[in-house]
C-alpha cells in the first residue's frame, strides 16, 4: 500500500518537538511498521526526519512567508494549487490521509475526484481555536474551506468525542465521523530506563510535561504544588517543556518562593522525554474547566505508559481514560486544593502509587498503542467504510 500523508498547516513542524509534531511522527511510524510506503506532503518540517522516519518520502509545500494575517492566509490558500500538482506528479496512491488545517482542501478533494479513499483527521475545532488564541482574519473563508474538506472526505476521523461533537454541528460532516483517540508507543516509555533528573533521596517529584499553552492550567499546577509542599515538606516540581506561558510560570514560581524547589527544563527533544518521566513520582494534567474540552492529551498517554500515577482534571476524554481510582485520580478542574490533596494522598500511600501506575500502563498496552490507532485508521480507509461514510 502507498499512502499520501498531507499536513499543509505551517503551525505543525512535522519533524519538530510540539505535541502536534509528535502526533504526526507517531502515526507515520505506525504506518511504516505495517509495511506501508508513505509520502509526506508538508508545509513545515522543523528539522531532519527523526529515528525510523528516514524512509518517508518528503514533498515540501509552500510555507507562508512573514507578513500580516491577511497575507499569510492568502498565501496558504494559494498553496492548494501547488499541492494538487504535487500529488498528481507523485502518485499513484492507494490512500490519502490529510491532517485538517484551516486553509488546505486540495488534498482531500484530489482523493474524492480520483476515487481514492480519503481520510480527514481532525484534531481540534481550528476555527474556534484560532479565533480565540491566535487571531483569524477571514473566518468566512475558513468556514468555506472546512465545508469543502468535510464534504470531500470519505471518512472524518476525530481524536475525541469533543471534536466529534463540534463536527456534528457542521452539515457537511454529519454521519461520516469516527472517533479514534490518540495513543502511545509503550516501548519508548518503559518504567525501567535511567532517569534524566533524579531527585535527592526522600524528595517527592511532581511532574508536568507540555508546551505551556494557556489551556494547560499552569496557575493551578503552581498553587497545588505550593500547598502540597507546605503540607509535606521535601518535594520538587519538574516541568518538562516550554511555550507561551513560560513567563507566567516563572513569575508565579518566583512570587511563591518556589524557585529553589522547581526545575524548568525548557525545550526537550522527544527522545529525552521518557527519561524525565521516570524522574517523577506523580504526573499532573490540571486542565481548566471547559465545557467544550476536546483534547486527546498525548501527555496523559505518556504518563500512563511510563507507569506513573496520574492526577488530572475530570474533563472530556480524561474521565473515561483514567477510570477514577483505577488508572488515576480525577480532580475538579481549577481547584488547586483538590489537586494538592491528591498529591498528599499519593505521597503518603506508596502502594496506591504503584497500583495506579501499574494499571495505567496495563491499560495503554491493552488499548491505546499507536499500532492499534493505525489499525483503526486503516479500517476507516477500506472501500466499504468510505462507501458507508458517503
């Protein structure tokens, strides 16, 4: 089988360090492990192919140059002509798989026009997300592109029920949506690897991994750690990653006198993340309250694969994934006191920590590997599934 993977979003460096980058890389690796030949059409690469992706044939797409939002959006739309030509010249393909982006429609329409099974992967309600956090110059144009993509797709894959719910509100998408949550490669996140940042004896490490976005609940994390340390004494906070909330994090840690007990790693290569995870005693995902929570957080799957006890907000997919009391502890979103209480509980009960971590890893091994995700995606690409979707 030969598969064309399209990612025309210039905000996704497909070989980079961001969560979206890791998602692309893991899906590609899973396809390759199944013996599929992969051609990658991308607007931004962010570096050289990481391990095991050297066999992917890469086809650069035009990346919008610097300029105002109107200019960048226009350039992204104009890139559709280039993408269509690149697909035509590089084919034939057996399947086309496109990661939905705001301005790209040529790939999935090419699949429809040429009779290829076309899968459109939707990771977030991008129009709402960009309008709220990044700015969107021409929302009407973005809505039209979305309509074209949804109408052309044979199958639309949503990474969570939250994303699926937003898609169902779009007439062009209804009836053809399948939910395939994210996964993890458990071989990378073994609990027995050497730690990158071991703690001194007796010091309990509270950990967080992420790109420090506004929706990651950084203030809740810092407040919960401050309360926990006040109660329990020797403890440290290990934050792995970097991003737009770094200044806020630095300021809050400093204001609370926690700088000496906090390690902020800054950007970390994905290959190093597992070694930081085994440096933690508990991992936290303190997402704020949001009725439209649509994430399928890679960090939580990685926490679980590393055999860590997880404390997370009881929102969206996390409530089902962690199965309160079995694979993790769920807390009220935005409630630092509750998160601190959960940390105290884990600190004082090593048997509970071990049980939660063991059961969390067992669950991802049983249900949530990237190979399982790839199998579900390919099932969606079968002619029968596409015909059913249309």
